[in-house]
C-alpha cells in the first residue's frame, strides 16, 4: 500500500452506554451515513467495553481504545495502519483531555468543557492527517484560543491589553 498522510479514519468518545459524545469521521473514500456510523459505533463498543486489550481488528479497521471511568476513547485507522502511530494519537487525545479537564476525565466534566475538547481534537487531527501529538502543545493552543475571550483586561499582558483595546475601539466605531 502507498504511504499516505491520511492515517486516521475516526476519533470517537463514547459513554458507557455506547452513546456518542464526540465523533469525528474522516474517511472520505468510504463515507457512511449517520445511521451506519452509529451502528458501527455500537458494534465496536459491544466488542470492546468488556475487553482488557487496547487494540482490536474489527470490521476491516484497526481500532485502538482506552477507557476511563465512564468514557471510552477510540482512534480508528485502516486495517494496515501502523498501530504505534494510532497509539500515539490515542495517547495524545487522552492526555490532552486529561490536561484540559485537570485529571477529572468524566462524562459530566467533559460535556461541560466540550468546546475545548473539540478544539483539542481539531489541533490533533485535521481531515485524517495527524497535526500534533504533544498534549502540552495541544493544550497551549486550545488555551490560547479560549484565553482571548475569557481573561479580564486587568489580567492580560500589555500587548494583549492593547490588542483587546484596539478591537473594542474598532467594534464601537463600526456600530
């Protein structure tokens, strides 16, 4: 098989009832309908929720997974994809989520911080291409996106404060 940058077919986070919390499907060669995606997710969960392993060959794909409390994290690649590459993505996903949620990786906390989790997923993989696997870098980028909106003016650095003031002046002039 030819070497390709498009290594990731799907990234999933499911709860312990096999319900989708986050699902990103990147397979443009064999696109699936929503019904087919959900059926695949449920059958994958049925095969893995009681298993002790980290990897499974299932339905023509290689799926690596990890569970924590009430969440299951999956990274899915083609059947001939390098498992070490998929494992590095899975570890980066889990570690990034863990850092963003301050080691409180549970369904409720994840849902409360879903915007940051989706940003982290976008920093990790784009259309099946792995962009970054260092959780610290991913979290720094996610924090940079959210810091601009959440930090009060008194707590920003001078350059950020000047940029923020400039944007506020521009907005007031546009009205």
